[in-house]
C-alpha cells in the first residue's frame, strides 16, 4: 500500500465529506493504493455516523472511535499502530491542510530519502495574537533545544516513513514533537516543505491558549526523557554530588573555624544553614536517581533497540 492518511478529529462533522472527496480526488489522479484512517477522538456531534457513511461508499476508509476524548496524540498513536501504508501522512480534519500537498510529501520520502517531512505553514491563516506570534516563539525554542531545524513543529500535515511511525510512541501531548521523537529513535533525515494553509472553514479550534503552557512543559520532559530516560542516575547523581560536596565542604570549613575560635555559635552562621540544606538536597537527589534507575530497569521495552540492518543472521 502506497499511503496511509491519518486524520485525528473531534466534532468535525461538517468538514469530513468535503475533505474525503478532496483526498479521493488526489488519490485517483495519482493512482495510489491507500487507506484513510479517521480517529474519532470522542466526538459529541455526528462525526462517527458520517465516517461510517463514507466507509460504506469507499472501503479504503477506515475508522477508529474512542470511548471519550483522549487527545490528538492518542489518536495519532492508535492510527500509527494500525497504519499499513509505505508512507504515512497525518493531517487535520478541518480543511486547513490541503490534500494536494500529499504527492510531494510522499515523493520526498520515497525519492529523496527523508524519514519525516513536516509541513511549514509559511503563510498562516490563524489569529495573529493567540496563535501566530506565540507559535514563532515556541518554534524558536523547540529548534534551539532539539537541534532540529524546522520552522513549524506543530503543523498537522506531516509525512513519515512507515518505520518511523512504528517505532515512536506518541503519548501525552507529544503530537507537537513527533520530529523530536523520531530524532531520538535515530531517524536523522528530517525535512520540511512549505504547504498551503487556509482559514478554518467549519467549526472551531479545539486547542485553546493552554497549549502555550503545556507545550513548553512537554518539551522539557521530552528532552529530559530522551537524554536521561535510560540513565537517570547520570542526571540526578551529578546534581546530587555537586550539592553534597558543597554541603560537606562548608561543614568542614565551619568545624575548622569553630576549633580556631570557639566563641562563635555555629548556628549563628548563615553558612551552617547552607551546609545543612545542601547536604540534605544532595542526598535527596541521589535517592531520586536510585528510584529513577529502579523504574527504568523495570520498564517494559528497556532493551528494545531499533536495528537498522542485519547481515548473516
Ligand atoms: N483534535 C483531536 N482531539 C483533540 C483536539 C483536536 O483529534 O482533543 C483534532 C481536531 O479535530 C483537528 C486537529 O486535531 O482535526 C487539529 O485541531 P485544531 O484544528 O482545532 O487545531 P488548530 O488548527 O486550531 O491548531
Ligand atoms: Mg485547525
């Protein structure tokens, strides 16, 4: 199968028929073998009925319906498990992303050897203050922290090599960071393509201003897990040692000072409290490191490596 088109959605009933017709047209023009996987993320309108209606007319259309709203990441993750196309395209259901971009996104994977191609909404049709400006800032930070040179991490329209979607797990609110997840899994060739973008035709945006609080927190945790997830002691142990050594150092100094001049009460010196706090903090960090190691040793998939090639086995 050439293509899996993955579309997570919640309450997008009005858009679905138009979107489907548009995708079908592009697929027929290029003679692709394909599937469209709709993930209904707990819609309360009649989105699911529409999906079933569309499936009755075209069996390339498949649907997954969640019992309740689990979020866009969960939707993508579930569809990634089910996808069987050589190239997997993700797009939003609200007609803001254009299916006409699909052939080029696929070509870049197949012919240019990209592992992941992200859309770049260079000219964006969203609210300037609540979306466009904060998103510039957010993209700059993500670029800096992840070392991935993309302009638009949060673009819903992306294409992936099949291996990539089968080896990443999109949990929490990590749908914004799939390029970072792919990079941590060892996929190096990540590119971007300028894509058309349109104003939302029907319905309303499903993400509010809280994305700008959650987004940076998710980035911090993804960077941490990527770097230290398998060796937490290297992070906590180092910090713990620094605090512990500082604490012990100050204590030794205080004891010597006390021996030299026994008139000053130890507890009257600010250094005493620094030493106390620093030593305790250092030990606590060590404990956190040990707990982290216990958790990561017992975590499922701790020895699952991604093998690129094998020979003679
Ligand atoms: N979406 C989803 N689950 C959610 C929120 C959003 O599946 O909990 C879908 C939504 O229906 C749309 C896509 O994710 O297909 C992007 O959402 P939206 O267009 O509201 O985001 P925006 O374009 O405003 O960033
Ligand atoms: Mg949208």
